[in-house]
């Protein structure tokens, strides 16, 4: 099982706790995790990535194992620690300002 930590506003939309567990078939990538997340929690469709382009929304970031993966290819394999469920995949709402 893949562990995913959602920001508070997405947890509220999904009516989920602080962390959700997802079954991902095949290779564990950002895309496969988001596909599984949107399949399990349809209310989150379009919140993490655009409906049409399927690209990550501008103020959403992805982290795993202490690394910012936001600009990595969505089809790049994620670290084994995420694939095994030892470490969570974090979806974080970015904040802009100064």
C-alpha cells in the first residue's frame, strides 16, 4: 500500500484522515499515485492536477523521502521507500508571497 499525506483542505474534500492508503498497480510514479487517488476519492479530481492537461496545478508540490519531486517527470519511478509504504508521498499546498 502506498501512503499519501494530503493537505488539510484536500483531506476535508476527501473526508479522509491525515494519511490515506492507496493500492497502486504496476510501477509507482507520481502519475500512478494521482490516478489511484482520484479513482479512490472522486471529489479530488481536478484539485491536484488539471482536468484537461493532467499537469500538476501551480501551487501544488510533491515530496518524498525529503526531496521535492514537483518538477520531476510524472512517469519517473518513485523511491523504493515510497513504493514499499515505508515513507509517505506528500502532496503539499505551496504558499506564495513575500
